[in-house]
C-alpha cells in the first residue's frame, strides 16, 4: 500500500489491492491457463534472447529485445499468441527487466533470472489503459457486481465479497492460480480519501502497547493475550455477541501431523510413468495427492489470515493509536545452529506478526489514526515500567527469564507485560514529539532517531541537535573538498 498525505486538508491517496476468487464458471475453456502459458512462453523467449555481459569491474549489463520481435503474425502455428492481450507480454518484459536490475544491484541476494516453469505459480498481470476515454473506468472495469471485463478475454465471473471504495479506479489486475488449482484475481485500486478527520493528538487519546509473543502472538499493556483481546473487543463491539469471532491457535502446529502424512503420501507417488509405447503419461494419483496437500496448507493460511484481519479491525476501531516494536522477524525466525539458538522459526512464521502490523497500518490510516513504531534497539525488556531502572551489562535479562523482578522498587511482573507497558510509554513520547514538530500524520509514525543503538528516554532535543550538527559537518567537508578540486584541479 502506498499513500501520500497533504498537511493542509489531510487528503490521502491510497493504493489498495483486493483479492477475489474466480468462480468455477469464470474460466471457460481454461482461458486463464492458456493466457498464463502464453505469457510464460514469451518470457522464456525474451530471456533466451537476452545478451548479458559482466565487465572487468564486475558491472552487470544486459540487452533484452522487446516482445514484438517474437510475435510473428504470418506464422500459422502461433496464431494463439495473438489472442492474448499485449499488456500481458508488456508486463512480462517489465518483470524480466526488473529481475535483471535486481541482480545487477544486489547479485549476492538476487541470482540471475531463471526460466519460467509451469510447475511454479501460474500468474499474469495487466495494466488498465484508456482511463477517462470512451469508458471513464478504462478498458478493465466492472460490468456488474460479479463480472470483470478484461480486453480480448471478455467478462470473468468473480466472487466479489467486498465492494470497491467509492471513486476507486482500477490500476492493474493480477490473475494467479494457487497450488490447489483455484484462480484468484487481485484488483489494485487507487482512490482518494478527502473527508478524513485525524484524531487530535491530546492527552485524551486512547492508546495500546503491543509486545510480540511467540506463544500468544502478542501481549498488550494490560496483560491480555491475543485470544483474550479479541474476545473482549468483540464483546464490546457486538454487545456480547461472539458469533463468528475466531480464537487464536497455533494453526500450523495443529495440522502439522496431517500435513506431514499428506506429504509422505505425495512422496510415495511419481508424477509420470512410461507407457507401453514409451510415451510418458501423467499420474492422476500424484496430482490428486498434490492438490490434497495444497488444500490443507491453504486452509491453514486462510484461518490465520481470517483471525489477523478480524483482530486488526477490532483494535483499529477501539484505539486512537497503537504502539508496536519494529522487529526483524527474519532474524527472529532464523534458526541458529549450535549453542545459543532459540529455534523459534516455526512459531514465528505460524503467528504472522508482520502481516498483522501491515493490516494495522492500513486500517489505522483509513480511520485517521496512528501506528507508532518503536525502535528495535529500545530496551523495552530491560526497563522497569514503574521506576525506570534498567538492567545493564551482566545483569541483563536473558530470553529464558520470563519474570521481570526490579531490585529497586520490588516490582515483580511478567516480562512481556513489562515490555508492553514500556512500548506504550515510548510510543506515546514519540507521537507527541513528532506532533510538536509537525511530522505526525495518520498512519505510520516513527522516530527518526531509531537508527541509533543506544537511545536515551530523555534529552531528545539535544540528541536531535547532535545528529543535525553531524550531517552539517559532513556536508561542509564535502563542499570544501569539491571547491579545492575545482580550483586547483
């Protein structure tokens, strides 16, 4: 999601995607599969014709011919390529260029572009054109509440569970097929919210601090877990009616044994076998077992997403600002070998904390509220939320210490509860400090000084002044060197 804000009237332009399921009768003659196959063929042809070169300095360059060079209108055997919208081929060319650019910018992280395979994720993308022309919505538009018009493909029957926002314009659509064989369409909307009224930043704001927990997903500043929080907020919002309210579970761990059994059944099968004529024949049992395993994994992901969506909606409706810690989930999920490894990868990925924070940011922005991000280097677990005493050096709490006991004031409290209280205090300080400087807009609010490893809970003005002076000195030194080079050669 991308957003831009105007400080005067708080007009917000939001780019948001909604994912819909394509109905069973919305893919006649497998037209979506054939379009994805043509896109894959054109992508592989362009990749095969790409000329790459790496010079002595290690700079990676490439030259890729565009898709019109591979469309031979006179070839009768390839007339099917002309039945596909040219936008599909144009976006395939863009994807190939981006793959080469990623490899050139960071070759250690991104390898060279690989050929597209039909055994991987089938997808294709189209951009909306002629917006404001004969049809104000463009070539890609909704014909009614359940049919999406695509150029050269026609009307696609879609199960639209949520109506588009008022005044929304379709920017692009992406069709993708899941591993279980279901087709989905992701429609990217762009719309403007002009009547938004941001919550005034006063002492009367209602906030909550959330600390990540591998066992319970989160702990708030009142000691409530994710399960207790969603029940309490749902009961308050729906007058005690908890029908349809999901409960927090470790979804993958509950289905792990069944998933492992389906995976073993799939491993015992072959995808194809040789017939009497020597022609390979696909095994129906293999693809049936593969689809069964994919449906089981898809069900786990859907249950997790449903819980996170409903919890984030309730939190965004109940509070004016939410304070969370800016964590690196990749480092937490990394499973270290040897001594010192916490082995939290499975629990971290099963919780979906990163997706939950993204949902919170989007929903708080639409409501004119604030998501305050606290630096990961802020010692939330080492500070006492009552007296402010901090554990340092050898006295620091380890991850195995689950109870915080302050030697100064004698406060004994759960470690995660203490951290959530500290996150709320620090987040409140960041929100008010950014508001005083005119940088607090609805959506994500964060402290510009969070790159520092050691942050004081006071003296923010002096620290900001030091940072500004450091940047001024660096820029002045650069100007002096440049002037000396210009004058004296």
